[in-house]
């Protein structure tokens, strides 16, 4: 299995609450996509983040859907705007 490779990393503060989030997109092997050599895919995950201590809190969002920049920046946009993330369906 190949190493996880960081692609994008962002810190986002919610406009309304001031809550900070750490958003990370990595390329990794998929355990659900068959036997080695496993297929690689991009996964974006967000956690609550304490900027003062530099520690991550609970995970608040996850997606592996869509083009890497789109999934990362859409998660950042939603966390900035509302403090929450909702997966966007293809038909929306």
C-alpha cells in the first residue's frame, strides 16, 4: 500500500460562530475498492480545531465525492458560511 499523501490543508473559521475547523484532503488507498494494488482516491475530512492549542477535536465532516479541489473548497465554503457540512447530491 502506498503512503497517504496530503493534497490540501485549510483552516476555516465559521463566519457566524467563530468556531475554527481543520480541513484536510489526502490521497489514499481504498480498502473498499478491491485487492492490491488498491485504487487511490481523494478524501476530505474536517475536524473542530483549537487554534490556541493546535489540537484537533471531533470529526465533523467527511467526503470523497467529486474533483479534489471542488470537494475541499466546498467543504471549506460550507463550514465558513454555516459551521456545518452537507454533502451535495449530483442532482441538486
